[in-house]
C-alpha cells in the first residue's frame, strides 16, 4: 500500500470498500469510500499495490469475500434447518442476495438476521388466490419458527420469577372463574404455520433426514422455561382461547369468543372445551405460561 493518509482514514476506507454489497469496484466508487479517500477505481493500483499473482482489486476481493463468507456463516447458524432444507449452496445464494438487499450496519451480528424472514416473504413468487401452501411457504415457515426460537431464547424469561401454580387456580371460588384475566409470561408466543415445521426442525436436529411435510395448519405455543425454548401443539380451539386471553379478555369472554370463531365442522368444540378446560389450565400453568391473574 502506498499512502500518505492517516491509518484511521485508511481503515474506514477499506471497511467501506470490502463491505460494499455490490463488490469491490463499486465499493471504491461508493460515497462512503469517497468521503474518506477520493479515488478512481481505474487508478486503484496507485493506492493498493498489486502482487505478483493478483491485481489490486483481486487482493481487496480476498477480504471482501471473507467478510461475506463470515456473514453467510452467521446466517446459517441462525437458520440451520432452513439451510438443511435448501442445501448449503442454495442457502448461500439466498443469504448473499439478502446481504445485498439488507447490508449489515450494526456493531453486533445479533441483528444480522432481523429482516431475513421479510426478505423471503418479499421474494416469494406470486401466489394464486386460494392456492394450497407450496414449497416457498414451507421455507418461509421454517425461517419464521427458527427466528422465533432465537428471539424467545434471547429475550426475557421467567427463570427467576415466581409464577402462579395449579394450586393457586384451585383456590379461586367457582363463581369468580368467569372474570379471571391472565397475565402471560414475557416469553410466551402464539404462532400459526401452514406446515408442521416444529416437527421438521426437531427431526433435523436429531439427524433423522426428514422429508418435507405436507401442508397442515399448525397452531403452536412457544415459551422459554429453565433457559430452554419449548413449543407445544394446540388445537384451533385452544389457540383461539389463549389468543383471546392474551389480548386481555376475561375467561368467560375468551370462551365465548373462541367458540364463535369455530367453523361449522368444528361445532363439537363446546363439548371439547367443557371436558378439558380444567386439564388445559393445569397443564398450561405447569408449563409456566402465566405470571399472575386478576379477578373482576
């Protein structure tokens, strides 16, 4: 390198060049690089000397390629099941395009994948109205659940919080049950998927080489307990009930709302609810989904 510039200026220039998502030549010509060192890409060899085997651009490309390879590796670590489903090469293509559309601008790699799910959604080919979920939807579901797992794992948990127990529920007089409002744990999430991706993720982690599942509406509760992300499959009725409670409705209001949302084919939901409501709340409480409750 031949330069009369201060080291910190050269460092900022090189960072702007090698991290440019469009490549080294565009990086040299970019506004960020030009603000540090005004340099014509055609005369780059007067600034970065070539070697016996590589041109100046090729020498810089070594660093640029290593930078993006590291970011792709980080994305693969965030979405290992998606990488398995796509294959390493195709996943790398998606990841590189993502990095070009959403360049890393944060000091931490923890924010690198923030827009990856949106990127896949926006990249999905046009879908016909009423069309059954297809392969792209499976990939989007996979990216969603892996992203949710990461958010729940890194987010607030209840490891040091005293939660309500089944015994607490049993002490509530029967006449007050209808007016109960539940305060959910901070880590609790309700999610709907077009595929049973939770089972696929588990199978991949167990190295069972699963096949891509057929579309199947899937309702999940996801939370963190003892620093472990846990998921539980729900029926649509359970999901509707929990969703209404999560939105702040009383138990009576939630029951009415969840039953009203059932289709004609699910009209037996009242019998299901009457027979299982007590067991559901005992299990959900044991799972640590509720921090506290209030009675109207």
